[in-house]
C-alpha cells in the first residue's frame, strides 16, 4: 500500500486503540521510535517470559509451535500460561505477554498487532499484548492459510521481546513475501536477543520466578545495530504514543498487503 494510505490506516488503528485499549488518552510523541533498544528489565541475562494464552481455534497449537521455535534461543524462555484477559479487549497484565485472537474487523487492515507498554521511567517494557485478527485469518481471505498464521504469530511473539524487523529469512522480516514464506526465527534473531539482553538491570519488570533454564557461554555488552527496514512494499507501521500518565506505548502493526 502507499505510504499515505498506510498513514491513514495508522490513524484509523489509533482510533481503534482509543476505543479498545485501557489508555485514558493517547498522544503521539514527536520522537521517532527508538526501536532496537526495546527490552524488559531483568537481573539476569537469561529470563523466562510468561505468555498468557487467550486463544481459540487453531491458535493454541500454533502458539505452542512458535514458542518452541523461539525457545531454541539462549536468552529468553517463553512459557505459555493461562490467559489473563478477554480476547476482544486484550488488555495488558504487568510482567507478562497476553496473546489474543478475535475478529477485530477489516477496516483498519491489520493482520497482527503487538503493543509494548513501558514502565514509568520509559526505559523498559513492563507488559505486552499480541492480537491476531481473525477477520482475515478466519474468513475467505488469502490469509486464511497455515503459513500466514504461523508467520504472523512468530513475528508478533518476536516483537514482544523488543526485536525489530530484519531483511533475512526470519519471520521477523515484515515483507509481504515473508508472510507466506518466513515461518520461523533464525540464529541471527537469537544473536540479536543475546545482544539486547547482554546487560543486567538493577530491577525486573518480568513476572514469575526466574530460575536459570539455559546454559549460556558469555554475553556481549554492546547493542546490536538497528535493523534495516525492507525496501519495497512495507506491510508494517510502528507508532509511539504516550498515555495521560506519561507512559510510553509502542505499537507494531502488521497490515494485510494490497
Ligand atoms: Zn535494561
Ligand atoms: Zn513487525
């Protein structure tokens, strides 16, 4: 879609966010998203992230498969737990990810949507929501397709860790081609996670016990380079908004092509 059209969709999605999200009032912030440095606070470079499943239909088994793909990394262990919200509203819960599916409608044109909610200081993610739009996946649409479902879940779950887009064979690629062909994370994603989480924070924004589940060799200190967006057709927009309380909310929106 054209950039202008995409911007209109962002405005539309923003209106929907006002209706659905528990955010008193949102105002877009001037700053461009500082993606590439989004991460949860934790006191160890390896951590467990709870993923609440508010899923129905084929999505529960897709989530399980996607989580086992991502869990091949050495940094974050996703653990699927019972859902903590209702799928239509998909509200955030502190310290964890909530994953939802619902027929959210086709007007805004999005397939999948991830929101990262930041702490008061604005420097760490403290909760996240992922929404799969069954208005595309569960209707007579080209996206009613196992590959598209698998890609989109993989992609959005990746965003919940703070990962940005890449121009590789990974599911974090946001091209229209990738939606049907890039279904899994790759080692480069895992290396990027190791870089993002290579430092230890003094506090934690992650819920649950944090027993060490992985054997890691060493962790780098420096941040990874900001990944390049794909040239060519974009399927995605990122917005940064601020709540009335001054909380930062970053939204990754995956649009259906066309
Ligand atoms: Zn940190
Ligand atoms: Zn994305």
